[in-house]
């Protein structure tokens, strides 16, 4: 029996990168996993099924309330419940660092829509099911940059600061419904997109700020994710766990 046996978990933004690693790691612990992305998540679903797990996938835009309602309802019909939502979908990997004066209004709005309104729409879609169950886990994804005041990515860092705030407010609002709301703040993590756009000097500078002097890999986040999705964290809510090798010390 895995630590997540019997649990149904939704992971957004799971066609590739960190989201795909989350989905595979959760399935390995026994979760039935439902994944969505703007790109086709079929490869993630196939990998889980090939390993003996249960999964379904769908192309869906997290900023669309209609799309998310349909996806969540499909998940419940297929698996009978929704116990965990992981709000992983976000814009980051393709953003170019720049002074805030060079961030266009259009780019600002695109980041805010994906990184804040997307999770908002996803949470609204799953909460009716979790309220009927009187149980649920919502896991948001922030960033260690929030706690360091990282410059040159004002829109991204601001959006991830909002995720910390959303986590705290919703923990208060949903506590009486038996729904836990927590947040993970990763450091610079070497997903495919991040590795492709990062230079060696920048990666080395980031590593130098850590207590553990090495690159952070997507797999470094999976244990924390499993813990927050499991019954082991049932009395934890409103918290943000920084998983960055000791770069931001709070």
C-alpha cells in the first residue's frame, strides 16, 4: 500500500517538466492521477499507466472556468472523488528577465492570468466536491523568489507572492469544510525549460546561495508534495514550505 492509495489527485500543467514529475511520483505512491495542460498530457498518462498506475489526461486551459469545471467533473466521474488539487500550471520557463520598466502590460496580464487566476479557477472547480466529502487538500506552488525579493522578474515574483497570500486566506475560509490549503515554494529547479534558458554562470550563482551546494532537481520536490497530499499532513494548513536547499531561510 502506498502513502496515497485510494486518493484521487489532480495535477495541472503536467504535460512535461515538474508537473509530469509530480504526477508520476504521486502515482507511484498509489494515487489515481488526473492531469491537464495546454499541451497534450498523453505522454504523462502513458508513463503512469506503463508503470501500473491509473491516470487520465485532458487538454485544458486553467484560466477557463468552463474548461476546469468539465475537467474536474470528468475526474470525479472516472475516479469517484477528488481528494487533492495541485496548482502547478504557471508561466515561468519562457520569461526573459528584464527591468520592470520593460515588462509590457500584455505580458504582465498574461502572467497574472495563468499564475493567479488559473489557480483561482481550479480551486473554485474542486471545492464543491471537497465540501461534499468534508475533506480535501489544495497544494499551491509559489517560489523561493518571494522570500528573497528577486529582481528582474517582477510579474512572476509578484504572482507567486499572491499564491502565498491565497493559501493563507483560503486556509481560513475552508478550514470548517475540512479542506487543507498549503503551498510549496521551490528554488530554481532544473526542469527542461529552465535548463534550456539558463546559463552556467546564473545557475552557479544561485547554487552559491544555498546551504546544499548543488542543483535542485524536480525529484527534490516530490517528497514534500507526497507529504502534503497524504494523511500525514492532515493537521497542517495555511503553510508555505520552502524547498530550495536552504537559499531562503525564514
